[in-house]
C-alpha cells in the first residue's frame, strides 16, 4: 500500500487505479486493478475528476 500512496502523490493525486496498476506492474509487482482500487478505498484516496477546458473565441 505504501507504493500506491507514493505513485498517487507523485502524480499530484491524478492517477486512478488503472494507471497506478500500470506503474506497479512496470516496477515488477504482480497486482490487479481491482486490488489497487480496494487498497485506495482503504487508504481513503481517489483520483481527482477531470475538468472541462472551455476555449473562448477571440
């Protein structure tokens, strides 16, 4: 769970379970996306929701 928190904080709290799972697998860990999501809920963290960029015509 410590690694999940480190990856989450390094992403400026933007990464959700799929991206964190991908990062953990790159480092050699064997873990499922569902398990990462479960740990994130236990720790009390979740990714920030996206925002809509509105471009104003000039």
